C-alpha cells in the first residue's frame, strides 16, 4: 500500500469551470430562473417533497453516512442535510429569486457532491430520501439548461441513438459479430444469437461494452454458451440499458430509454432480461425509467448479473474448475445492494468462486458508494480532482481490506474505483464477476437440458 | 392493411393434410444449424448453416444454396415467400434473395424490412463510414454521417432520421441547434431538430409525420411539412387517420397523456400513459394502449377504455382486416393472454405472439409457449396437442382452415386443419 499522506495534496475545488454551465448561466434571466424553479418545485413535486422539507430537523445523523462529509474532514457543508439547505431550502425561501452564483454552486453540489447513493436515508431517523431531493435540484438544472457538459453530451447521445456513447447501429452489430468470431476460438459453435425470437433471455449491456470493453461481451458469450442458455441480443436500439438522463433530471429521455429497452425485449418475446454488471442501469430500468413510463414494476422480469451468475453457479450450469486463489474483497454497488438487496447473493457468488474473501467494512447495504455513482463520474474531467478528494473515505476502506483483488459488479463503480486506485496508488486489481467466472469456470457445455 | 390475396394465400395448398421435413437431420451435416425460419405458406423451412470456419450457407428443405458466405445473419422470409439473408464475402455485405445476390455491396447492412406484400425489401447501409438506405438493390444517392429510425412505406418509399451537420465531441450547443433531419428517399427535409423519432408514412406513402424535440424540454409533432406550434412535455409516434388527411398523436402535458388530432385535443379522456396507436381507416376507428390509472393498462378504442386491465404490459394492438375485431396481448402476474374486443382468453402463457385474424375477425388464432411447450389457441380455446416449436399460424382466405407450422422431435410439419375442429 502507498503512503496515505498523499491524499491531502489537493483541496476541493469550488471554482471549476464547466463550459456548459457557464454558457447556460449566461443565457438565463432572473425571470426564467424564478419561473423554472417555482414550476418544478410547485408542479413537479408533491407531498413527499413537502414532508421531507418540513421534517428534517438538522439532527446531523445523515452526515456520518455521507462519504463526502467524511472525506472532507467532516466539513458540515458536505452533510446531506446541508446540501439540501444550500440548494432547495434557499430556493424555497427566496421563491426562486436566486443569483447565478447561487445556481453555479447548486450545480456543483447537486451534480458532483452527491452520488444519490441513498446511504444517508438509511441513517435518517425519518428516512428522508436525500437522493430524491438532489435529483429534484438536478431537474431544475436540466430545465434551466445548466447541466454539466460531459453528462449532458452523454444524455444527448442517449436521445439521438438510444445509447450513451454515440455507438452507431452497425458498430453495435459488428462488435457482437466480432466477439462471436473471436470466442469461437474456444467453442467452435459458439454464437451470440442476434434477434432470436422466443429466446428465454435477452441480454443487455451498457454502451461502454461495445465501445471500449468488447471483451466483456466475449466473456458473457462464453459463459452463456457453456451454461447452455437460450439467449439473444437485440440488433435494434434498446440494447443499451444505461440511462444518464435519469441522473440529469431529464425524466422524459429517461422514460424513453426504458421504453425502448422493454420494447426490444417484448419484440423478441423473451421471458426475462438479464443485464450485465451495471448498477445505475439496473436502477434505471427497475426503479426509475420504467416508472416514468407508467410501469409500476418492470413489465418483463429483470435480472441483474449478480442474480444470474448466482443462478448459473448454484444450479450447476457453470462449474468451477478451480477456485480463484488471490485474496478478494467485494464492493457493493449502491443500486443493487441498497436498491435491490443483492449483497448477500453477491457474497455467495464470491464464495463459490474464490478461496480467500476478505470482507470490506462497512459492507452490504451499509457500504460506501464508489464515489463515481449517480452520474458524478460522468460530469467528466473538470471535476475529477475534486472527485478524488471526495473519495478519500472509499480509498481508506479499500486499503484496510489488504485484498489483492477488488470485485465490483458495476461499470460505474469499476471506473470510479480505478480512478481511486490510480490516484491514491492503491495496489489493487479491479475485476467484474464475469472476469473471475471466465477465469475459473470449466469450459465445457452444460448437458442438463435447457 | 395487408392485401392477403397479393400474398398468394388463395393459391396456397390448403388441401394437403400433412407435409413433413426432418430438420434434425441437418445437424449431422453441418457444424451447426441456426434457428429455423418458415415461409408464410409453410412450404419451406430454412436455416443458416455453418460448414467450416467462415463458411456459411442457407439450407432450405434440406437443399443448400450453392453460394457460401463468410458471414450471414438476419435470415427472413418475405411476406410473399422469398428467402432473404444479409451476407458477406471479402468484407463486402449484400442481400441474397433465394440464392441470388444483389449487385450493390456495402461495408455493412442491417435492419432488413419488407413491405407487407413483400414486393419491397429495404435495409440500412453503411459505406465508407456514411449511412443510408437501400431498397430493392437501389441505394440512396446521398449518405449521411449518422442515421437511425429507418422506415419503409408500403409503396417502397424510405425514410430515416439523418445527421445533416457535423458536431465536434461535446458540442452540446451545436446539438441543441438541431443537427437532425428526416431524409425521404435519400433527400433531407429542410427542417432540422434537436431530436427526431418514429417517422410514420401515411397509407399511400406520400406523407410523413414524426415526433420532434425542439429543445431540451419541448416536444412536438411534425405533420407533413410543418411542425405543430404547440409544444408538449413529451410525445410518441403519430399515426395518419381519415384517409391520410389527418394525424393523431399521443402528447404529454401537465404530467398526463392526451390524444391530439391535427394539433388540437381529440380524445376527452386523460391518461397516465398512451401509446402505440392502431387505426382502421374504413371504420374510422382509433385505438391505443393506455394506462387509465397508474400501473394499470388497458386498451382505449375511440376513447372508450376497455374493462379488462393488465398490471404489467400490453403489446401488439391490431385490428382485423375489416376492423370488427381489435386484439391485444395482455400480461398480468407474469402470464400473457389474448384479449379480443375486451374479452380475455384463459391462456396463462409464458410467451405469446401476435394473433392471426381472418378478414372478418371472427377467427383469431395465436401461438403461445407455456412451460417450455408450444400450443395453438383459436378463439380462446387451446387446440389439442403441443409442439417443440410452433410458428405463426395462417388462416385461409375463406376463414375455414388454419395452417399450422410446427417442429416436434426434429420433424418440421406443415398441417392444414379445419377451424371447426379447433373451436
């Protein structure tokens, strides 16, 4: 482990220049600012919002739950309640008549100093959902068109292409065929079945997989083939389950994405959707985008990769040739642990795969966010230095495990944790469950019938 | 509406009781055999087959096409019974129909689509990093740096959302200024928008309508040659009605969904959600999938919601040819069923496909899967027998017979049964 004294070499920057925010602020008039704020607060919120605002008594119990507060030497302004006070409370008190400097500060707080991870809600005696409050602030930012540049560009991609990385339609299909061809080195009859009508499972991923990490699709194809799964992937838009619009308050695009995802599955007549190792994407189609569209719950059964791998391993569809030897620890992605309760199953999967599991503290639903979640990492390079400072508590948590390998079953977490290990010099390899399964599995085809 | 006679249904063999083809045998002849596809008349069953590394062909009724391909995917029968596949050799892609390749070659091709009579085949193409459409081997003359939402009219017209101006990475102001237009038969409309979705042709293939986003918060509808003045919180795919002179579209305002006609409120009911419009021009009837209370779904026909609801999902809303029957697939508690004219069947299906209907709508037949076995249901009754796999049923033009195409025990069967014997 590296000397942790390097952690304080930077200080949190409050004067970050984000072109999109700056240009957006220039265009605003006092009337527009007040109009949008009052419209969102009066027309788009309801009893829940009012109850939260009226109930919070600033007890401070949420503060110790927040990794930003802890990472910034317990600076009170980073406590969740203070973030609400610095944003929503002031907008309410001033009836929307706030300055551009206030808005700039608000963008920074809502978009980069809160992971909307919901950890604080677990410690609030009233269960106030601060994430909902911060997402309401982001909704105001969206309507005022002062969303940070990088994440707005991602949402633009979502809206134009139905995927978050401007992956063109042919690039998606070509990538699948390329991975299929490569994976035939291992199983000569392996397929990534495209548009297979009536398959049991539609497998969906987030756009960084075809864009940068096509090897993950290869690994999944090998796992699916060995497990004898009747699966397919759609060639049409709807294959990307990610949703940054959910985090910018662009609920309309968020709902449109969830609709495309479920329609792709319905068109293929699958029984269920299995999604890759991504947390925010799960939240998007399980909890957020679907509900905006009018589906109280997912209209087609939705299974996160943790759940699916658990099923494959416990039913013997995937057999472990030899358990993974390096010491491993597990990061619990907020959206599938606090959001879905998959933390116990995740541990069962770890223990089925690995010999030496070292628990992280705190863990399970109490685990800290990776620091990248909630769209924070997607706000991009202008905020990276500050993000690293805000991730100090996570870095300490990782170091304390002494594990060689960190399993993070979520793309956002992966990226954020890689930034932490690089920035702080933590000597820890980061892997997905899929990486480990691919490494330890027997490369034989399950014969137990479909 | 499909012209079923144009698809040759009258000329089909509706007399033979059973024809069989042993498809399982193919597996011993090839490295692998991909999922089978069956022609509408049931006379042909075909699969992509692999014989060697990068050596694919098509096996039809046990006979293999002469040509082999390094790559092949998207095998489909057209409605008029032609067999088409997207195939590549030497990294050049084309369409191969019944064993004959198109002359055009592309760097990539996908999204193969047929007009409902099968006479037009269109697909999206990429050539030298630019995008366009090809219809019946005639590619667009102009190509674009990005393209989505390709659609094909019944008359062979093509349209797609195209990016008409370049944008540097992260240029969100450029994006907001409107980079996208709709190209019709390759030529872009003069109007550009921040987003364009869901282009829809009228029934004559002369006019188009689509959903637009004017800025981050304002959505609207583009009708023929102009955008509606009104803006909305969101909008879904519009549909032409009344012999294509009018347009209806679902729009969201004040957090609720409305059906608008020609930019004015049309239906008086307000919905939690409203999408997937079905229109019967002659009957002047409009239907849509709606949520009339949050999390509860039903069908609204001419603004009258059905009494039956689904708590999960409704799909495949469609009218019979003469417009007397309106069908949809309802999913509740994980089980699918058909609901026809607000009357639910008792299927409890795990998977269910869009029903076939005769012209009058009196005969409705659907295939479904339950606990891993396929079944046929006709007018709500489950027909005797089950199958390893069942393909879409076809109803004879006179409505007296049903063509059943199935695979069981590795044998493909084409069987014509009397409707009377099934209901």
